[in-house]
């Protein structure tokens, strides 16, 4: 009987660990979308430099094929 209880305890601990990992992932995602205003100013050419911190898995979609999205933004 004690072996059965031990297995149930292990399963409960595993579920708690999974819940903790999910909460940590959600917190990291929420924190990663925060915007930090550093009081950036336009440079001497009247351009504003903007920097984004993104996950590497999303960077390709933002940059575009051969940097096409970045080039389009720079032209505007």
C-alpha cells in the first residue's frame, strides 16, 4: 500500500513541477513584451533609432527574407 501512495506523491510532484514551469514561461513571455523608454532622441539626420528585443524564433519573421521588412521600414 505504501508503494502505491509513493507513486501518487511522485505524480503530484510532477504535476506541480509542470505547473511551475508553465507559470515561469508565462511570466517570461509577459516580461519580454515590456517596453523600456530610454528617452531616445532623433539623431543628427532626423532619424529615430529604435531597438527591439525579440525571441530568436520570431526574429526571422520580423526581419523578413534577406532583410526585406527592415529595408521597407527604413525607406518609410
